[in-house]
């Protein structure tokens, strides 16, 4: 018997794009002698999590089908003992699962070009030590994007790294993507993020915008930025889990650099002050300056559609960097602050 569960999530922090979604059918056949309960988990472009559960038949076959509008990263889980991540594509796929002589689980997926490209790239990291793994991964991922501009996997990687790659390189890679990929949800997302970067760079024009602080007072954004040599603008919301997960890292930056004319200004896009204040209390982020953009005008002026995103700015309103909330963004921000503050 097969069960399907649809979970609407707020993860990955995007507003819905006003685009028409074109869904296509996928079918995946899983062959294995393990004969344990099997689960398929994947996300649609509208950020819905799909969880399907079924059992293997007597001849060791389990099957899943559904609708997706582009290749999506998915996971197969068998009885909690084995997990395989792969790219699910809108076509017929065959996944074979076996156990080798060392009693290690081995998988073979046929039918997904995007998955083949991902596995090729991951094989380059097989002998990389943990200390340098993420840096090497960024290097090989960047190299793949430059060498394979027509690949959907390139679009997938660019959508992940777009804030943390040089803007001119990001634009160049995007322009080389085929029209078909540009019209997919991932391609549209990249375009929106590039527009967002351009919008953020015009922030100087909008710093007279007045927002509300935690005491209910009206405060112009520029008055807080002017108080320190460097300010990190942190765009977030109480419902954004990745934003909340970044708070500990931001606290460390304040403790490390607060004596060097550095501060954080967190600007929330929450619509309810009660939810906003509750999140501040739960996260104990009182060391940040907090403003709320209830009407969303400041975010709209800067074309901000995706959070978390961070902007390092001087008290003369020069933008020094735009950073994602991902590991590469955190690393580049830390490196920038060290170079500026002589740490």
C-alpha cells in the first residue's frame, strides 16, 4: 500500500513567482532484494515537500510516480538503514540497490543526466579531507558551471551560489543557460536573485526610509548605519528557519567586532510585531539593532525576494559585500571583516 503526504513549508525563504508551472510526469522503478519499507522525499518548485511511502513487491520491485516541473533533488530512504540522494527528472528512471561483498549498500541510477553530472562532480571530492572539503567543493562546482553552461546542474549550482560568486561571473553563466532552462523555476529564481543584487546596490537611494523599532518608534535606516564604521544589514523574518539558524553566527560577529565600530541591523519583513518580537526574545538577539518593515516597502524598493541575505555597508553608505546565509557566504563575510578590522 502506498501513502503520499504533502507538506507545505516555509523553508527556503522565497516569495512565490507569478509564473505558470508546467508539470511533467516522472516514474521511478526501484529494484532491491532488501524488501524493507521504502520512502521517496522530494520538493516541488513551489516549495512543497512530497513524501511517498510504499513497500517492495515479492519480486523486489517498488515504484513511484508523480508530477514535477524540472529536475529536483530527491532522497530514497529504505528502513532508515540506507539513504540515497539523487536528481529526480520528469521521465522514467531505474534505481537498483544491492549489497556488495563488504556488506555495503551500492546504488545505480539510470535515466537522469543531471544526476550523472552531480555524481561526476562529487567523485572529484572522494579523497578530499574534511578540513578542505567545502572549499574544494566550491572550486569544483564553480569549474563545472563554467565548463558546462548548457547543463541544468549548472543552473542548480548557480541558484545555490549566486550571491557568493562574483556578480559578473554569475550574470555571464546565467546568460549562457539555454532558454528552456531559463524558463524553468530554477532559471527564473536565478534571474530574480540577480535582479535582487542590482536592487540592493541601489540601497543608498532608500536609506531615508523610516521603519519601526522594538519600542514602536519610527527610525530612519540611515541613522543607525551612521553610528558605526561598518554595519551588516541582515534581512530576515521570524518564519524563516535558515534566517533563525544564522543568529548564532551573527552573535559571534558582534562579540568579536563590537569594539571595532561594527554592528548588525536586522530588518524583518514580518507582518506582525508580536511574531517579530517573540522571535527576537527566543533568539536572544538583543545585541542587534532591530527594525521591522511591516508594509514591505523597503524590501520592494531593493527587490528583495529571497532571505536570508546580508549586506555589509559603511557609514558613508558604500556597499562592501552581499552575502547569503550559506556556509560560503558566512566564510566570505568573516574574511571580509578580518581584512577590514585587522584581525
